[in-house]
C-alpha cells in the first residue's frame, strides 16, 4: 500500500544507512592496530538526502544495479576517509577513543530510529482498530 510505503520510507532508509555506518565504524575499531589502515566514515545526513531523492525520482525498485529502470533498493552511503587528529608513525588513522565515541552515538541514534518506527507502527495499529 502506498500509505505504508510513504510512512516507512524514511525509517527504512535511515536504518539501512545507520547499519552501514555502524559496520564501517566497527571495521575501523577492529583495524586499530593494522599498519597503514585508513579510517573511513559515512556522512549520514548527506547519504539520507541522496537516498530519499533517488527514491522520489525513481519509482521502480530493482534488486540488481544492472537491471533496467532503477537502482538497488538498499540505501548505501558513500565512504569517506576520516581526518585524524594525530597520525601515528605506522600510518594508521584510526583513533580508538574517537571511533568508540562515534560508534556509541551511532548506536544511540539507531535505537532512536527504531523507537520512532515502533511509534509509527503503533499509530497504524490504533487507526486500524478504530481507537
């Protein structure tokens, strides 16, 4: 139904992008001791704007990038290299305290998005029951 698609589109894209960002941050943390590893991140706000614009301009959803008529239905953010405060001699740009703080904040925002989605679903349930 179009009502459900439009109501949940923002939350779906946000959860996909937040999941991707948390995976990238976890990879950074896992490679804290890897020489010459370059920390990466996603600009969530920019990625969400681009994803929602793509959805609005492209009503056909495909499952593979080579299919005609659209892009894959999974929201993906562009990876960017993080600029470190202090670069160690081994060339690794991961700063553990910074990455942990980013991950904690991203996890809290993920939980908040889930709560918003849960609230929206609760509202639909009440409307369908006639409350």
